[in-house]
């Protein structure tokens, strides 16, 4: 039986989206690495929602190459080590209290930078899936505080353990995104079923 809904005014609307780590190139040629969760794919394009004042948005406006690194659930602590850091100096006034400048984000996260094939910023080696891309369009969001970037994927790298052997398919039973759910980290629960368009169907227990 459903209880009547209540009207609420939550401070955030982060209703559970995958975390990605964006590698971009700073002015001096070093790499920035920033966690974000406002990312989704439309075909070969990944749409990214970014705070306008951050170093990542700043980099993409001038240097559109980007790597969209997808961490696994067990890597949440590395993601959280990056959370209070910005690659922007001085730290923009609009950043939350406690946010500090860090020029070596890979080192701070404990992740290894690995060269990309089609773009300048490096990949995060430990992330099981890495999408090299180019932000072909970066424009202001409707509220002014955000930018929307549309990044065209140029190359996909995957850990063989999350690929169906002998195919180009990611195995949904082997791969789980890291989900940011109202500022808490989760992995996926057990599979419930699959789309009629799945190329990797499996029999799952009816529930
Ligand atoms: C799990 C997680 C998800 C985040 N999602 C976003 C996001 O979708 N967009 C965004 O602009 N910032 C997001 N942030 C905040 C940025 O990581 C933060 O502002 C960081 O300082 C940006 O770094 P930069 O200034 O070096 O680009 C998220 C942070 C965490 C930890």
C-alpha cells in the first residue's frame, strides 16, 4: 500500500547517477582529474554538467580533449579523496568551505596516469572503463552556474575482465558503475532483468 506522498524541498537532486573522473589538460600541460556525476550518454556523445568556475570547465573551454574515466564501486574512497580538491588557483569564491587547491590530483587520489591514444590528457589506469573524448560544444547552462559540455567519444578502453570475451560488449554482470546517490556511494544490486535490445541477455531468477 502506498502512503500519500509528501512535498519536500531537498537541497540537492542527486538521485543516483554514475560517478566519472574527468581528466583534462591544464594551461601548463599538467593533468587535472575531477569527480563528477552529471554525465550521461546519447549514442557516442557524453553530456557533462559542470560547475562553471571549476578547473575542469575552464580547461574544456580552451582545451576540449577529455578522458571520461569510470571507476568501480570499490574505488569510492579514491573518488572521495578528490572531492574537496580543485585544480583552480586561487580557489574560486563559490567553492564549498574546505575546498583547497591541489595541482597533483592523480597523486592525491592515489591513481596512476596512463597515456591516452587519441587525446592529450592521460587516462586513470585503475579505472576499468575509460572513454577518450573531445568536448565539441561547451555552453552555459540555464542557471548561469553551470556549463553543459557535449563530448564526442573517440576511443573506448576496457579492462578485459568486464568485456564479454571475443566481443565488443561490456558484460553487465561483470561491470558495475559507482553510483552517487544523494551524496552517498553505492554499487549495483543484483540484476533484475534486461532490455529487449540487450546483446548480452542472461537468465535471471524471476523475482
Ligand atoms: C561524487 C561526486 C560527484 C560530483 N559531481 C559533480 C558534477 O556532476 N558536476 C560538477 O561540476 N561537480 C561535481 N562534483 C564536484 C567537483 O568534483 C568539485 O567541484 C571539484 O572541486 C572540481 O574540481 P576542478 O575544479 O579541479 O574541476 C562532484 C564531486 C563528487 C565527489
